[in-house]
């Protein structure tokens, strides 16, 4: 289970992910902030508040790494579903079991009008054993 301070930080991140008057925000993420039993074979997703420019949603702007070491998960495909505004990280292999991960969406992610996220967005989760 995540520590209370991690959960509080996650809630703050989600609140700060709200759209600014000129840019997109993050409406929701999967796994949820603070999840401690995420299926290692399932892919993390984020839902944006506005239609995004798919050319800006890449392995450089949407990343996943082991939280404690910072080691990036290799061979991750990033896809975007414009009708539902969801971006998905799909590693070529399952995530490691019982491991803490951090997902980051950088300010390089932009909406269709060219507006960037106001700040980088991160969230942590732990995979099931």
C-alpha cells in the first residue's frame, strides 16, 4: 500500500492536472493514483480534457519508469484514441510484478491548438505480486 504522503501527492497531481484556460489537463488515469495491486499485464492510460495532437504523444512525452531506480521501461508503444482522448502506454513485455512505477507526461504533450500541459504530470502505482 502507498504511504499517505504518496497518496496525498497523487491527489494533488490529479487536481493540478485540471485544464488551464489555455491548455489541456488530465481528467483521469489508470491505474488510479496510489494503486498497489495493478495487473502487470494491463497498460497505463491517461484521459485528457481536450483533443490532443497525436504527434506530441510519444515515448518522449509519455514515459514509464521504475519509481525507485528511475530505470525506464524499454520498448513502450504510445497510442492515442482521439474520440475518447485517451493515451495508452503499451510495453512490449508485461511490467514486473510487485514493483513501483512512475508515469510521467511532460509539457511536450500539446492539444490540437498547440497548447501544452501547464506542468508535467506524474503518478505512481505498484504492480501486483
